[in-house]
C-alpha cells in the first residue's frame, strides 16, 4: 500500500480517473478475504445451553455487517483515498511534515520540564505517579537498548535478560549483604554489563536476523535459569522482601528516624513514590546524557560506523570485536540499572516479570521512537504505556487498537517518529540526515 | 629508488576449495612508487588485495611489509584491523564502502578512530570532558578538513556521504583511507565509473600523494590510460599467475601480456601456453 501510493501520485492526471470496475473488484476481493477470516470467528458461536451441552448460535447479521464494512472501506481506499491523503498532507503544517526534528529542541525541553514537575502537579494522584515511574523506567530501558539497536545496529531481542540480571543482582546482593541501594545499583549494572559481554562473545559474527534469534534465545535462557535455580533465585516463587530504598539512610516509614520525622513532615506513603520517581528520572537522564556524550566520542562514531558498514570499519583499523562488545556491555549496564530500580520499587521479583513480552515492548518503543533518537524513544514510551493505561478499561480491544496503531506506524512512518539522524559533529551547519540514507539495524550486507 | 621494498610478496597462494585464485605469486613494491596490478577479470587481483589487507588468510606464502623506519610486519599473521592500525596499510573497495548515513566529516573522523580512542582515554576521559580529547578532536577535524580540501569536497563536509555522486564517493573513500596515515595505500579500481576529466584529476591526485606525501600506492586498475600514465611499476596477473613484471614500457610490449588481453593466433597458442606454465 505504502509502496503504491506515491507512485500513483506521480502518474498523469488522465490516468488517475476513477476506474470504478477495478475498484469494485478490489473491494470484492477484500470482502471475500474478510468473509473467509470472520465466518468462523464471528458467524458461528458456541454457548453453553441450559442442560450444559453446547448450543450452536449463528450471528450471520454481524458477519454481514463486518464484510459490508470491509467492502465499503476497500472501495473508499481504492477510489477517493488518494485524494484524501493528499488533502490531509496539505493540512499538516510543513514543520510537522518534515518530522519532529525541527521542533525537537523545544519539544525535548518541554518534555523534560513536564517530567521534572510531574510529582508536584499530581502529588495527590498516586495512580499517575506510578504510571510516571513505569513510563520513565521503560524510557530508560529504551535508551539502553537504543545504544545496541539504534547506534550499533545490532538487533537484540533478549534485552530483558539484562533487566533481569540487574534486578536479581540487586535483590540478592541487597538481601544477602545488607548493602544500600546506592552501592548495589552500580554492582547490578556491572554484573549486567558482564552478562552483556557474555552474550556478546558468541554472537560476534552474527548480524541481522541471526543475531536476533540468538539474543532471543539468550533472553529465554536467563529466564529459565531464574526459574530453575531454586536454591539461589527461589525459582517461580521469586524473591520477596527486597529492601526498599531509603533517602540516603533515612527509611520511608513512621519511625522516629524515618524520612518524614526527620524533616518534620506528616508521614505519607507518597514520599517514597515521589522519591522513586525522581530516582528513575535521574537514572534515565543519566542514561540519556551518557548516550548523547558517547555519540560524540570515537566509540559512539565507531558504533554508528559499524551499523553502516562493518567491513569498511575493519579496513580502517577498528577492532569490531571490542566495539560490538562495548555496545552490548553499555546497553546491558543501563538495562541492569533499570532492573535494580525495578526490584527495589516492587519489593518482589519473579521470573514472570522478565518474559519475552518485555523485550518486545522495549524494542517496539525503540523502533517506534525512531532508531537512534533519544526524544523519539521518550515520546514512544509515553505514547505506548500511556496508551495501554488509557485503553485498560477496554480490556479486550486494547491489543487490537495497539496492533492497529503499530500497523499504521509501520505503513506511514516506517522509520519511527523521529526518523532523521543528527550528525555528531559539523564544520559549519548541522544538517539532519534523512532516514532513507541511514542504515537500519536489519538492512545489513553480510561479509 | 630505494633498495628496500616496502611490500614483498613471496610465493603467495590462495586456494578456495579446488579453485586456485592466486598461485605462487612473488613480487615486490617499492617505496614512493605507484605499483599497478593489472590483468583480465578473474585474474586474482582483488584476492591478492584481500590477502594483503588481511580479509583473506593466504593458503601459502609470506607477505612482508617494511616501514621506512625499519619496522617490519608479516601481514599474513595479522588480523585485518591490526594491518590497518599497526602495519598502516589502508585500502579502498571496488564497490565503494562509505558510511552512507554519516557526514563526510564523520567518515573521516571514524578513520582516525584509533588515535582518538587513545586521546579519549578509551572513552573514560572523553566522557568526563577532558581537555586532551577536545584538542585531539580539533586536530582530527583539521586533518579531515585538509583531506576534504585535497579531494575538493570541503564545501560538502556536512552532507551525508550517501548523497554524493559516484565520482565524489570514490574520492571521499581515498581521503578516508589517507586519514588513517597509511604507509601503503591499496586502491581497488579507483578510476572505475569515472569520466575522462575525473580520471585525469585522479591521476594528478595520486601523483601528489606519491610525490608530496611519500605514500606508496598499490593499484588495481582496468583503465590502461590511467595505468600506463601514472605507474612506476606494473605486475600483470592472469589466472592467478604472474605473467609479467616491470616498467610500463616493457609490460606494454610483452607478448604474454598481449596474449592474455587480446588472445593469440592459433599456431602460437601452444607455445604461449607453455611459456605461462599452463
């Protein structure tokens, strides 16, 4: 669809006359496909009858309505859709059309200010604060994965493994040795980075789809280890009673040494939530700062060069082994930080929190946000997780809407929300590079 | 002419299964000279390049590289990135391999990766914002700018490499190779796809590299105009075998070279075949 639309626009106006019979034929085929899909799903339904036996009910009316709707939609698409798209595109101002890049500077600052004052505005709204923490956690995971996928171009489907390693490292170290959050956090990050290097070694030769499969397997291996190493991880029961964070030694409780008593405040459980929010926000901003900084350093440029052309990198004397391993380690480290935070926030962790679905969600955030773009990742995390919450009441249809949104994005913005690449250095004017020229994580040429 | 050669290839053989791409090849390239490798398609020229730059490990043979300061490297024992980094052999590719989504300037900075890595304290100092790194980066940009100027692309420094026309991409690839401070520059068909004016400019540019910068150049080229005009020394390959080696004038009149390129009359076929060892 997306392929054909621009081509049609270029054709002679004479050829653009409505070809009604072809349009009807196309719509009829679409209706037929819809009929085949829905005849069993919607047309027939089994219910439990009064005697307990199954009763077959038919809903041919609903089926006919769906098929008719598909027919009409397909007919519209084949006839006036093109003009509609052109009209809509004309309505959208040029600044928006050229991508978010033009306004990204202001947008990023506005976004940041909003994130900073969110707990002040919604202090009494516990639900929103929790949602904020969730969104910022996934933004941080997105930033971390962005180093591996967006910059180095290594498609990683098992990112949740590092999240899990961070979470379990924190929980076990904090519980066993009674160390504070701020000591355990770097340790969890370092252990996750080691896991990243461990994963990196066997997959050095792989790229694209093959790498994706191996990392997917790695994610599952970690989950299965957590599930089966009962003596260490508690198996499916997980680890409960993970130490909660304290405000630099002051616990959030009602005791006289607590945070509230020390500062002469009325005790409120919200104190901890706000503190947690700022902790994860600080971690996410640290990740962002480090990533932006790394992009301007030789290692960051080497990652991007690796994404663009690995063979040329080797011909220029870049040790691609080390470069890939540092990308894996760096991404994994930030995943580990986020995992440690997750463990201390939840107070309870189990392998159920680290399924493939989480990896897919983080990858979806990175891809939708635009690979390599920090603002895009933050926006995508907000839209996706916010969207999940928004549609929570429409429980059954939530995934349906989510799926439709994904399809729409893939068709209309295949390179993500922010698809241009900002150069890391410039002589005179910094010009964004259009997405069409930049290599994606998957469009690789194997050696 | 220097008595010591910069690159000595001894008894190099490269087999791929049953196919012998390069067979018992020996020759040497001299410092501050342009050595051209010519031969019909499939003669093994690019295979030889891949052996020299470490992308292939030769089946048999020795590749000795001698720096002007006396340091020597056995290239067949080094992985490709160390050949570029330590032995300082730079190369370009037959089908241009640029970092298309990065700007021209970024392309040239990636080429200076190893110098900048050290200056950035292997990222740690750079992350903390050290002055040393800022200076090193400024130097690297100055060097990139110099080479962009030399290849006439200075005004496009901030454009993505993928947006350049073909001829400019080839020039950029040479500039990028030069940013690695090579001792030996290996160019795989630099004039392919260039028009007459561009290829004349390329000739002049390669001469200045040799004369002003003291670079030794190893060149694969099909364009005989380019080869005969700028080479100091020509090695001719055919079916993986060396069939001639010498100054342009001698090679041009060599009967085996003529035979390889143009074919031979039937009565001479067996004699010529015996001479080239077939």
